C-alpha cells in the first residue's frame, strides 16, 4: 500500500507488514460480510487497527515496574510500629488486628451502619448482619495450617521493590499489618500462602495478588468453596439479558428511547471494604523480603470466599438503592448500572451514593469513575440510547481486534491464545448472534489440551473462522448503526406459534400451529423429502432433526410473521437444545445452525419453550418425515398442506446441505454467506 497507509503504533516492522497484508485481505472479505451495507474505507480500517494496537500492545514491562518502584525499600515504621503494639499486647495477633480495625471502624462497614439503613428483612440482610463486623476465612475440617512460608518466588525476588511498594500502599491504608517473619511464624495457628504478581496494560507497577491456591496445602479448595456457598448463598450475576430487559422496561414505560439517561457508579476497593474477623487473620499470612510478613486484615483479591461474601453486599446495596430511586438499577459485583429519565437522573445518582456510603463508609465510592449520559459502557457492553443499540464496549472491541490480528494465522499459536479467541467468540456472539455456531470451531481447536503453553497450527476451519471474526469486528467498530444489536431485540414475546417436528434420514415432518383465541390452530402441515444422499448414516440424524426446526422458522417468516415467540415439540433432545439454548456442536449441522441463527435474529423470533416428546408419541410427524402425505393422515385443507408457494425451499435445502463442507476455504464461506443474505431478503 506504499506510504499512504501506515500503522505507526506497531513497533515490529515484520508484524506491521503482516498486519497490513491481512488488512488488505480482510477488506476483500468484508464486503460480502456486510450484507448490503457499504464497506468501510480502507483508511478507516487502518485507523481502527492502529487504535487497537496503540491501546493494547504491551506498554509496560517488568523493567517499567522497577523504574516505577525507584529502588523502593520499606521505611523503618514498617519494621517497628506493628511489632511494638504486638509486643505490648502480649504478642496477640487478634488484639493487634482489633486495635487496627477499631481505628478505621467509623469509615468502614459495621453492624451499626447496617442497622441504620433500615433494610427490608431478607435472606441477604440476615447474611449481611452476620458478616457486618468481619468475615471468617472458611476452611474444611481437614485443613491443617502451616507456619512454614512457601519459598519466595523468583518473580517476587526479581520485582521486590515494585511489589513491596504496592504492599506499602496497603499498609498506609491500614488494610494489612506487618510483623517480622520470625514473630509471625510463632503465631498460634498461622498459615502462610504465596504472593503473585502480573503485568497490567494500564499500570506500570503491575498488580500484586495473593495466591492462596498454590502449594500442597492451599486455603482455596473445592471443599472450602462448598462451605462458603452454604454460608453466603450462590452468586448469580446479572446478564446482558437482565440489563437489556431493565432498559426495555423503562422504554415501554416512557413510550420511547427519548429522555432516558444511563449512568453507572463504582464502589472503591471492592473486597477491601470488608474486614476479616481478627481470629481468622492468622490464616492470611504472606512472607515478604527483608524478614517481614504481612497479614491481610481486610478482604483481598485471590481468596475464594471474597467474591461470595461481597456478593452479599452487592445484593443488599442493589435492593436498597432500587427502593430509593425512580429509575432502575442492577449491580455486578462493585459496578452499579442504572437507567433513569432526565428529571430523576441527578436524584437517583445522589440516592445511590448515599446508600453505598451509608453502608460501607465515606471512602467507598469511586466518584472519579461516575458516568452518565445517553451513551455509556456497562461491564464491557457499550449501550447507545440514540442508536438504540448494545454492542461490545470500545475498550473490549479494540482488545479483540488486537488479539485477532496479532496472531499469525499461518504460524504456531499457543493453546492459551486459542482459548482466549474462542472465549471472545462465545461472549460476543451475543451481539453478532448469527456467528454463535462458529465459536464451536475455535473451542474444538483446544479441546482436551491440558498444557496451555503448547503451540499448534490452526486448522483450515479455524483460520476461516478467525477471518470471519476479523471482518465482523471491524464492521461493528466502524458501523455500529448497522452491526450493533438492537436493544429491543432482547424483548420477550409471548408464545404465538407452536412447531411439532420429526425427521428421518430421508425427510422432514412438520406441523405448525398458531394460537388464536386461546386455542391452537394448524396453519401448515409439511412432509418434505430431502435430496441428500445420506446412505443411512445415523450420524446425520441430529442435523436432520434441526433442519426441520430451521425450515419451520423459515415457513413462519415466509407467511408474513415476525417478532414472535414460539414453542418446539420434538423427540430429539439435541435439536431441542440447539434451538432453545444455541449450544451447537461442530460438524455437519453448521450450515443449518447458521441459517437458523440468521433468520431468528433478523426477524425477531424467540424460542420460549422446548418440550421433549417421547418418540412413540410423535407418530404423526414421524410418518410425515417418512414420506406419508398430510392427506393420508387426514389433513385435507389444501391451504394447510400445500408448500408450492414456498419457491425458496430448493435454495433452503442447498444452503443447509449437510454433506457439503462449509469452512474448507474463505471462498466457500463467502459464497454461502452471500447466498444466505439473498435468502433472507427473499423471505
């Protein structure tokens, strides 16, 4: 492309040249993917990739962390302050912790704060009352603490100035106590775990983490997690469906998207807002350099109990705020997401802040992270009330673009990288719903591989899937008005259609009914012989069953219906699961599943219920699938039994042909996609 287009943010000349070649190729790939929308200019494609690499290239290294630390060494107070009080308190760690926690009690959650909120009685309030003054470190009866510290990791020794400087910040904020290791080892019942450190893309100091899962005697175990769940209850995070339903409810109340505002607030410190009960702090020992050991006296990231205990706070805060605001809210751990009309926006923001600080203290609100407006990011999703869409947040979208273009599709790729790409495909197919079946291909690339550092060559199918995602990620970044998902597409429709179906290896049998006046009435009965040479191979059975489902939604659409809910009744659990939960499998069904996802997403069809019927009770549809005509079974109304008006059935059967591979080449997939787009237009 000469010097006209460049990617100056990519330092490696070889990588820059490869990415530019890939961009030229993906532009050719993008036009048919756009499905009629105008393909972005090449300069725009280069610019968005440049932004992706600028934001996500590893900007900080271990050297950067050490430079940030500036040869930090613990000041003398760390060696003496806690030790002096420890000795004065008869070497009681519990007494020392009580002393330190009491000094910050007024600024943190406590039982008085909980009682003063006048919360409604609930199981979550009861749990919060029990943990208001501190949380236990729950261990199974078989756990035996160890006063032998794990060997300091080489990474810690290498980065000690940076890690210790971060720990000193915790010390100054009174979230830990520090004692000489020789004293810490003699604390009765003490248990040592190891520290961990990792790079961060946005912080030069990196991130210091506790690692109670490592070693032969870890705090984090499956047995401990089971006990924690009994005490704290199960964690159920709000999903994107929950959030969109919250928005849809507000839109329906107000009659439009106009004058509806979005907002979000964050709690500062999250797990650190909780105190650990003094008698359990002995289990939270971590050896440092310089013959020092720190004990967490507040919640910390790494222990398996903290998400569960903090979930109690989340549930109580969310419900308390919801009672005090005119809009609506939901909470994901420490992130509060809200929707209000223009008139109540400021009061709702104020009320939410009052609840948070009243419960967890005046320093528990990260005011600098407050956001409000018509366009906002909620936990990785970008919501736009003007476009009436939801998409991948810009930050996450750029991260995905960087990840998909950073890898060399023709070279060796680490299993952990393939896992990451597959995970993105699964998550973000919520927005690009038609691509959901393709995520199975990437998950299949690492299935059964335990060593995540191993590198392997991608299959041809996986390469094609990566090209598809590269194209669509660029399209959604540059044309969100066309490729982001409409918020209203998440709304629920009451069931108005019922599909009964069965399939053999030679044909499909379908009965479609509509609900009229509270009763079901047949509108189409179909017996269709397929032109495929399956040679009696039972491996095609699930695909044939799903083919009947896919044909049914096409028939309903061709009869002029859309934006609807429907129920399925069949004797094949696999096809029912695929249709209801979109949990597809790799292989012969890919064409049919892609068509099904495209039709249902474009025309707003939702599977509400999938009812399994015993095979011996599915006699009518079974007979239809084996060539028995509707008339022979007593269906005589020609308007119900005729399929002559569906001139597109031949194209449907060709598009869904399970005997033809789909991901053998980019050319084959593009041809299929163009045909699928034309098919949707014809319907």
